[in-house]
C-alpha cells in the first residue's frame, strides 16, 4: 500500500478511528454502571424500603379539661301570651312595645261598663243573706224554723258570697297586667278594639334572664348535668357565663340530639335575645398534646389527624380527638403519653412507611451552621470569623 494511497484515504481513516474510540468509551461506561445497577436491583429484590427524612419533635401529654363546643341561639327565659279573661273594649294602654316592666305593671285596661254597679249589688245581696241566715238560726233554737228552712238560708248566703267573688274578679280582669319582670314583645290590640274572653292581647317575655339553647350529641350529653357552669360566646362579641338549667332526658327523634339550655343573668337588660351563640361546656379531664393546627393532616378516608413516629421509625396516623382549642394551638387527645410528632414532611409519607426521623433540635443546629449563624453553644473563639475580623 503506497504512501499516496494512504494520504488519499486519510479522511476516511480518521473518521473510522474516531468511531472506534466512541464505541470503546460507551462500552467502558456500561461496564462501570453495571455494578451499581446490580446493587440497586439487589436492594429492590431484598425488599429494602427507600426511606424519606422527616423532621420530628417529642412532646409529653398534659391533663386538660375537654370542652364541648356547640352552636346555639339566645332566647328569653320565658315567653307568654297574655289573653283577655273577660269581655270588654280596650280603654287604655299601659307599657309600650319593647318597654321593660315590673311584675304588676298595666299592659291593657278594658272598660268597666256596669261592673262597679254589679259589685255593689253583690255586696248588698250578701248583707241581706247574712241577716236572713242569722234570723233563721235564732228561730231554729225556738223551733219556729225547720232544719230545711235553715239550710235554704245557708245556701242562699253561700250563693251571695260566690256572686260577690265573681263580681270582684270580673272587675279585676279588666286590667291586664305584667305577670313577672320582663318586657313587652308585641301587642295585638289598640284603644277601641273589642276583645272577648280568651282573645290574645299581648306577648310578654322575661328578658331579665337569657337562655342559650343548643343541641348535644349522644356522646357529649352524658358529660352535662343541670347546675354545671358553662359559658357562651355571642355573635356580638360578649362572653357570658351561667348555669345549665335543663338537659333533655330524651333525644330528638329526627336528629338524635339532646336539647340543653344555659341560663344567664341579664338583670341590666344589656343582652338581647334571638341572636346566635357558641356554647362551651366543660367536660371530662383527658391527657392531650398541644400542637400547632398546621400539623393536622388528612388520611385517604378524609379523617383529620396527626402523624407520629414510633420507636421503630414507623409512621402511624392517629385520628385527632380535639379536646380543646386556644389561641396558642389545639389540644389533641388519643396520642401516646409521649409522642414523636412529625412536624415537617408529614404530607409526603404514608401510614406504615419507614422514615429517617430528624429531631427538631438537630435540624435547627444544622441549618444555623450552614447559614453561618453563631452557635450559642460554641465558644466565641471557635465561631466563624467575618472577613473584617480576618
């Protein structure tokens, strides 16, 4: 093969050489990766789980009193409908609608008509019957009057007394008065209206005491007893305290809940009935952990709970039983007395998986050193120096 021929085929030979070098390089890479791929395959065949790192903190449970929180509404302690007890035309109006009143204050007065005259007649008839009875009693001792005649005089005397009572009550019923301390909610009549016996005249409420009514679940009702102290947060911003006055002995058929009423003193009339309220009733004492609401998560079934790590670094999901809420967190019952809570990464690990748990203190120190922040546990001479100090 002559030198001229090689020179003529120089470009082809160069290309072939480069191709051979590339093939050799690729073959060397496959050989290097083969042990690593073999190791990964072996680990997978051995069933070794791939661990995720999570940040954890260990907390101990404390005794707290669980609080039952239910929504309700405020109502007057009593609501009554005042009705006419006699016939008559409305002659006068006492207290106005919405006005507070004391027991016995006039609400509505009916005209007396001839009631005063009938009362005077009843008095006179009674006096006559008393004289007749006394006379016959004296004659009876002398045998001038029989026993039957004496009993007749006695019956007429009692009839006269009953007629006097009816006349007095009929006159008294013309004045419809407040039955207790409270306020006039509504009035159905005006001056000049004619009312018959039994017709509604006004609606009267006891606003000196306010009742916060709500419904308790079957589980919570067993912890509430009449006489217990509780409080309610009103929609207007006030917080009031009172005593439980009623717990229904039988559940509602449609909702399976028990009615409960909290009675609150309102003698100053500052609170108005008919608004919404949140009733908070202390219940049993439980062991609970105080956590941040951000640690709460959901499982596949939609239950709210927290994820913890056991002694084998296994993730456990525990449904949250919120015993109490406060401004600095929520108190969750049902966890072990000493629980290792996952604070960072709980959304990326599943229940039952194995993880690498990094305590909060260790991770905080690592972050501080990485960022160049001074470590308060290290001597000042050992801490990194700034460019200016160097």
